[in-house]
């Protein structure tokens, strides 16, 4: 009796162990398959971009949706971030008696990090989710199958214009986010916190180099490409029904945001190395 | 002396009565060899498996020029999957789908695109593009594949196609799919499928969700497509009335999950007359629409 119950316990422990290992294996293999699928999808997009560029009518519509319609929200975000930075940084700088240098801190943070990352985040939220939801709905209602059945490659027709629009327009959006952040930060610091304007701009000018602005814009190109590919991919592999479309929209934003942060870190490290080795590290600093 | 002469066989609507590959002496005394033309679409030993779920098992089917084949069977038996493999939208796990003798799976992207331009596909929910007007939807394949066509030519063709499916072009021209009824959407989908003068039309439950009158309109459109445009057709449907009226041949699939290991999945292949005389209980149950033991089986599953 005791031996029997011991055997049963051992069997059940073994079953649990096998179940866990199987579950882990399944989770790993599904993630690897997802990564492979995304890679194939990205290569297919690049292939179609090179072989046969997108049609003008689809490109114009994507440029309008992604560029023009995103501009207000990106500018608004930039303005508020500039002002929030001023509110947060001012007391710290005041404690050490360096409140006139607040402009350098705000503007450097904006052009190097916050401008590109927030413009990309806004693009992922406003445009990326919409792309995933639109393509997901097209998948669910068989519109993507209809394209294929008419001898039109869906990646060429639907993905390449969106990818190109994100890639080309995000540096411009970043620049506007930077600009509005600079204006917002300056307005709050000078008008409401009484920071001397001449010192504010003088220290900003010393701290922010053209390289910083260009580096931010350079990073944004990668963010734009990643957002377009991830969101289109999520739309294409959307599950059935309204739930599938909702999940595609949510996961497209989450994955895009993670990709933005990962790429930001990677590109910062690479750009710092490049800056050190090629440009000799000559750049502005806050202090 | 009579000389040998090869001629293409004219495939009759009833393929079982067509004499192919035979030799005969014509009225002019010339010995003629009727050459066998390959079927327009040929499916050999097709298997489709999604994950751990087998949907189609060992399906072999030939679609000849000019004939319309109805694929019937209960929900979930793989009819739509079979239809989508015929145009390469679903890749077979094993087996082959040959269009005019070419295996779709081995074609390059460009060749597959070219092959698909000979198909017309009418989707269950029409699958019209929401962002386009009705005219833009119907002209879409023309604009994609016939860039040499002038705008006026495209407009005239779209107008003709809309009239052919019984729609008034001036009424629907600038409307979007959301502004028209389900029956009208189906007919627009029909017009779009006909735009490229296809050689084969694939219909995925075209009468589902329509009232009886509109269903019959769609049936007439399918017959019209076969008779006037000489296209072959594959009709997937649950609607026996539609299948019997439109098709020359009926094929019935049975759900793979309910099959015994050695049973074929295609449980019937014959004419409309033959299906009513079929002694297979499963076929009889489906065409008469009887629940039979299914309710008991379902409660046992629960």
C-alpha cells in the first residue's frame, strides 16, 4: 500500500516535471518561430521595396496618415515634455545654484533622448496600433486573401508604403518634437520660473551640438522602421474576430515600445563609440 | 489515305460522357486523334494539417474546363480550406495542386501572381476593400494588371460588369461597401471577380446570408458566368438547392475528425441525380438535413 502510494507520488511528480519542460519548450519554440516569421516578413518587405517600389496612390495616403496627421500630437507631446522637464529639473539646479544651466539639461535631454523616443512612442501609439488594427481587420474580413487572389502581393501593396512612410517621416516628426520641447521648456523656465533668458540660451548653445540633434534623428529612422514592420506583421498574423484585432493592436504597441527601448540602448552605445573614435568625443555638456 | 490529325477534345459539361484520347474517322474521312487536354485544375493526394489538426486527407479531384463542381459538406469539414488551396492561399502539407499542369507550390512569386490572374474568387463576405468606392473595388484588378488601359476604358468595363450583375452603376458608383446591402456587396464581389476574364471561378458560400430571391439571383449569375464567359467553377456551399441548380458535379467532404483511419474523406463524387440515389447514410443525412444521431453524439461529447 505504502509502496503503491510512493510510486503514484513519483509518477505524478514526473508528470508535472515533464509538463513544465514541455510547456517551456513550447514557449521557447513559439518565440523562436515568431522571431523567424518577423525576420522573413521584414526581408520580404525589403525585397519588394527594392524590386518594385510602392504605387504613388498608396504612398501618398500613407504619407498623409503617418506624417501629417501625427504632427499635432507629436508637437503637443514635445511641448509638454519640455515644460515637465523644466518643472522637474529646476528645484535640483536651484539647490546647487545653477538654475541658469537648466536650459542645457532640458535641451540636451530632449534632442538626444526624449525627442526621438517620445516621437517614436507617439507614432507607435497613434499610427502603429491603427496599422495593426486596419491590417488585422483586412485579414479577418479576407481582404488580404482577396488581394492575393487577384494576383497582388499584399506585402508589396500594404506594407511597403507604410514602411517607407514611417522610415522617411519619423526624422521630421522627431525634429518637430525637439523644437516644440525646446520652446515649451524655454517658455516655462524663462516666463514662469524666472530664469535669465540670455544665460538660458547661452548655456543651451554650448551644451547642444549639431551632432546631438543628428544622432537623435538617426536613431529615429530605426525606430520608425521597427514600428512599421512590427505593426504590419501583427496585423498580418491577426487572430480571428474582434478579439484578434484588439490583441493585434495592443501587442503591436507593446512590442514596438520594447523594440524602441532596446534599439535606443543599442544605438546609444554604438553612437557613443562612433563619437569617441571618429569625432574624438567633442560635444557639449551641461556643466 | 487518311492522315492523322490531332484535335483538342471539346469537353462536354458532363465529363463522364466525354470521349478523350480516342481515335475516330471524321465525316471528311480524315482520321482524327482526340488529344486529352489536362484538366484545368488538378488536385492530387492533398493533405492539409494545421498544427495538430488535420483538415484534409488524401483529396484527389479534377476540375475540367466548362464544368462547375459543387463541394458540399457540413461546417468544419474543410471545404473553404480546399478552395483556398486551389488558388495557393493555403499551402498543402503534402500533395499537389496543378493549375493547367503547373504545380502552384513550385511557382515563383511572379509566376503565382500570373497564374492567379486567371482565377476569380468570390468570397463569403465579399471581401470588398472598405477604403475604396464600389467603382474602385471593381476596377482594382484592372488597374493592377492592365496599366495600359485608359481611364475611360476601365470605367466602361466597370460599368458593363456592374450592369451584368444587376447593379445600376449610377447608383452604386461612388458608394463605399458599408453603404450598400449584403446582396449588393456579393454582386460587387462577383463583378470584381469577373473583371479579369478568369478561366476559373471559385465561390466560397456565395448564397450564405442572402434571402431566397437574392440567393437565386446569385445562382443565375454563376450559371451565366459558366455559360456566357465559359469559365469553370468550384462552388463551396451548404445550400443544396444552389448546388443542384448550378453544378454539373457534386463532391461531398466529411469532417476528418469523424472519419475512421482508412476511410476516404471525399464520400461522394457524382451528378445531382446520383446524389439523391446515394445509399451512403452520411450523404443522405446531409442532403436531407437530418440531425440523426448527431444530437446524441454532441451531448456525449459534452
